[in-house]
């Protein structure tokens, strides 16, 4: 019973962790929703310069993410008092500052200055995002090793974040990112987010049995991480997922052209009510089917339906069919609640191999794959829109551009999702292997606690 209680998240830890989802959601999703609209649509950044900027962004993040993860894992706890919370407490105000830098145009007509603002601001924002959110994410798998507790913590954090994020999106969705009203609102968001992150650092607990875990040297840490088949197959899957996420909210200003009147409200109602309802359904099915089986079964249905939906909407111009199709597709996509918990299993497997928890490195390598996908997505989307004749900053588009938008909304997601499912089919930690790993991990954690006494 004592060991079982140690697996359960306390209310303080659960809600402290969940509070961190609010600033993470507000800053990250507002950035994702508006930065392309600002630079590509409003400031008319040349498409070639936009693509070059995305490539630079990709390279910068490929270098800094593993380094920041390694820094967190090897933090001197005797000097700083923690491995994770120290970066949340002091990194939060810096992250908020980099968020604000994005929204102050350095020029409205000079392409070179707009380009420099684009590259510098998104790289600074994303570097601080990686540092703060990486260590926040690392807190949950350290606080509990129980699968359902991790899923519960992940769901509570996701829903709480969305409860703040969705209303904000409805407010800012149609706002001009160059307007003074928008910039003033972003200042309020930045201050509010900083306060919440500091509270999160105060409420969350770092387990004492992991404070003496020593991280591996950088090269060896990278090699050990990439040796795990579970992590490599997950990376293939999450690359596809991140690619699709990058052409989701960031191109909402384009999708609204085919969603019809009330499209913004429909979009977020689907995102919140159907999306999180589907997350809960998948969590209910987890004890019976397991995370991998749910992901594969729901994923295959989602891919088949999306292909069918595309063949319908490309020939029939009916916004309500698109809205209903998005609702069904979202219902079939609730397995995304398992994205982080599946990654946690690789961290558990690594702890059994090397004796220490290295969440920082895993999230750093995850970002090394994740972030390029987030850059490649907009590059592909920009190419598709340009090839089909999309007119920047215009509510009137040629028929060819509307087809291009529908390809971006449905055909590309169906193809990329199918590729992601192939990777997850080969994911090895499930069934009997998962049960055996959980038993061994429990023994290891008991031994670590006993060494502290």
C-alpha cells in the first residue's frame, strides 16, 4: 500500500503541474496561431525569405534542444536546489519577454529587416520555450511512475490549459497581429503566464530519490537515447504528428476561407468539446486495449475517413460538410492524449538500462526531431498555397487556391498520419513487455528510496 501511495499524484502536485499548462498553452499556441499570419500575411515577407528563415530556425533548434536537455539532467542540485524547477522559476520572465519581441515589427516595408526580425524573434522565443517547457514536462514522469496517473495528469493539464486557451483564441483569432489592441493583450498574457509558471515551480515536487541521479556525458547520453527502439519508433510517429500540428492552428486564417460563416466558433467548439471528449474516451479504453492498440485502431479509421472526406469536399463546395468532417476526424484523433505518456515509457526503459532518469535529454532529442517537423510543415504548406495561386492577405481567392487549401486540410494530413501509424506499429513497449518493465521499475525505485534512508 505504501508503494502504491507513492505512485499516486498528490493534489498539490497534480494541480501545480496542471497550472503550468496554462502559460505553456497561451504562449505557444498564440505564437503558433499568429506568427505566420504576422510575417507571411500582414508584413508580406517574401516566400523565399520565409522558407530560408524556417530552415535557419530548424538548424538552431536542432542544436540547442539536446544541449538544453543535457544541461537540465546534469544540473548541480547541491548548488541550485533542484534539477528542473530552477529553470521554470527564472526562465519564465525571460520566455515571456521573447514572446513580446515577436509582436513589435521592426519594419513594415524593408524585406531584410522583416526577415531579421522573423528569424531572431522566433529563434529566441523557441529557445526559451524549450528550456522552460522541457523541464515542466519532465516533472510529471518523475512525480509518478503509474501509467493511469500520468495519463490523468496529462489530461488535467491539457483540459485546464485549453479552458484558458480556447476563449483566448476566439478573442485573438480574428485580431490583426499588428494592432495596438493585440499587442496590449499579449502584454497581459505575458505577465499572467510568468506568474503562473512561478506558482507551478512552487507547487510541484521533485522526488528526492532522483536528485542524486547523475546524467551521462553528452555524446554517451545521445548514443544511449538513440539505442532504444521504442524511442526511435516514437520519433518517427511524433515527427509526423508535429508536422501536422504545424499546419493546423498556424494556418487557421486560411482554413476559415472554406469553413464558412461561424467557422472560427465551429473550429474551437470541435477542438475543445469533441477533442477532449475523445481524449477521455481513449483513457477509459486504455486498461482494456492499451495505448498502442488504441492509437492504431483509431488512427487507421481516422486516415480512411480523411481520405474519403477529401474526395467529397474537393468536388462539393459545402462548408457544413467540412465542419462535420472535422468533427468526426477530431473524434477519431483522441489518442493524441497518449503522445507524452508513450514517450515516458522510453524514459522508464532507459532508467532500467542506465540507473538514472534523463528526461531532459529525451525531451531534448524529441525536440531535435519535433522542431524540424514544425519548420518543414509551414514550408510544405507555403509551397502548396503558392502552387495553387493563394493571394496573400486577401479574403477573395481563386478556385485553384480553395482546392489547395482543402489539400492542406485533408489530403496531406491523411498521408502523413498513415506514415506515422507505420512507425507506431513497430513500437515495442506494450503487452507483456510493458508489464515486466513496470515491475522492474518499481523495484528500482524502492531501492533508490532505501538508499536515502
